């Protein structure tokens, strides 16, 4: 098979979807010696090259050009709309002579690629259910293009059975045209680290000895405002011993969150975006990982935390119970007292914390990028032969 993968999400810092695209692509290349892979970055390439890494000067020049273009598209709405239309129609107009066996769109909306079969991943339906969580231009773009393009897919992948059921409801397509393939985690990075390495990392980063960790984009869906309010409710002696550390991309629609964070800087640290290497040691350093998200299609950070031996407190909504099973302590994300109680309970109950750590290490073994890639490949083969 000649398989095309849309690599546009790799042109920015890798957050949720970017990590998905990169890790699935990397594993497919590693495990599959029979098929040919091409990536679309605004041009076609046989190389997997997440920005800013590239293997030659010519490719690096292209990436710099696209990086500058992305900056202007974010700042100027008119340019953004032109760019999105260009990405949609450019491949078909310029490269119509190229015909692929499978076009894999990992980011919701397939563009006009000349392919025998199209497989598209729909990660969630927050754009439909909770448009207020997203930038307005993104919602406008989804409303104009998603429903027009998604039905061109021969098969739709979802990250969880929870989202699969939503896809059946909102898209009203045949059950056999939707398949759940779970995400994974990088078990070469997210694992238990030597204690000396962890302590050195904490010292280098200026981290407190004991802290509660949140990882994720600073955006409305992650429910960070209620997390901060819940942290405020913890007893003073707990806050004195355990600071709250936020790590993640700065996100959007987060002015209130940032203002509240700034008022709590005595107890709250914000580290911003971290590399995979830094993140893995962060999970090892934390005494508790808390993730009170309001809605997730999968929920990768809790799995990464589990793989690093960090006990996890998560929301009892959406896909999180499906993914975390019995290896997490669940809270009501809409209830500040519930979030506070969950953090307090796990921090102060040693047997519970130990149990969650052990169960989390086992649960994380269920999810790997290699396993996920093999299931993706199986789907590609089935779709092409159907």
C-alpha cells in the first residue's frame, strides 16, 4: 500500500493531536516494512519530520517558511481563512496525478487527496457540544467543513468507545464504519526513573520537594479554574507541604485562569510547555497527578502519569473512566469540593496512594503506541480490501 498521512499537526509544538500523529507515524514506519508512507506538510515528503527537527537544509527551509506562515495565520483572520482553503484545495490541484491507496487523516477533517480509501480520526465532539471552549475561528471552520468532508471517509477511528457512541449519534453512519483504536504512551520515556535522577531534575528546575501536578493545555475544557479553587480549599498545612505545579501549552480562552494563577503564585507554579523527556521526569517527581477535565476523547496525561508511578485523581466523566479503569481516584469535575476532597484523600491516605500507584503501573501497560499503530495498520488493510 502507498499510505499518505497528513502531517500538518507536526508543524507546531506537539500537544495532544500532534503527539498522536508523530507517535503513530513513527511506530508505523518502524513496524511496517511492506508499505510505503508519504507525509503531507503543505508539500509531500517521504520523511517524518516534526518541527523543528529536519534531516536536510532544504527541508528545514520549508519548515521555517511554514512556521512563519502559521504565525501570520494565527494573528490575521483573513490570512487564516486563506491558508485553510489553500491546505484544503492545494493537494488536489497541484498533485492530482499522485494517487494513494490510503489517505489517513489524523485530525478530524479530510482534505481533497486523490486516494482509493480515506480513514479519518475524530478525537471528540467538543466543537459541537461545547463550542464556547474553543476559539471562534476554529468553530466557524469546523461548521463550514467538518460535516461536508467527514462523510468522504470510508472509515472513522475514535480514541475511545465513549467517542464512538457519540460518533454514531452525531454522524448517523453505520456502526461498522466506526472503529475504536486507543491511543498509547511512549514506554521508553514514560517509566520509573532512578531516584537520584529525579532529585537532580527537581533541583535543576527549582521544583519543591513535594508537589501536585497538572499537565495539559491551559484552556477551558481542562477545568483548571476549578482545580485552582479546589486547591485553595485544601488545609493550610497541606498547601504548605504540597505546591501545585501546572505544565502545558498556554492554550486559549484562559484569561481568568491566568489571573487566578497569578494571585496564587505563593502556592502555584506554571512551567509552560515541556519536552517529553522533561515531562516524564516531572511525573516521577510529583506526589499526585490531578486531571479534572470536563471532557476527553481519551485522556493521555493520566496514562503517562500512571506509567511513571504517580497516583492519579481524574474526572468521572467522558472517556476517563473507560481509560483509567480502577487505577484512579474519581471526582466530580463540576464540584470544587469533590476535587479538593479527592486531592486531600490521596495525599493523606498512604495505603490508597500505594494501591493507586501499583494499579496505575499495570493499567498503563494496556496502552502503547506500537500496539495502537498495529491496529491502525490492520484497519488500513481491511479498508483497502473492503
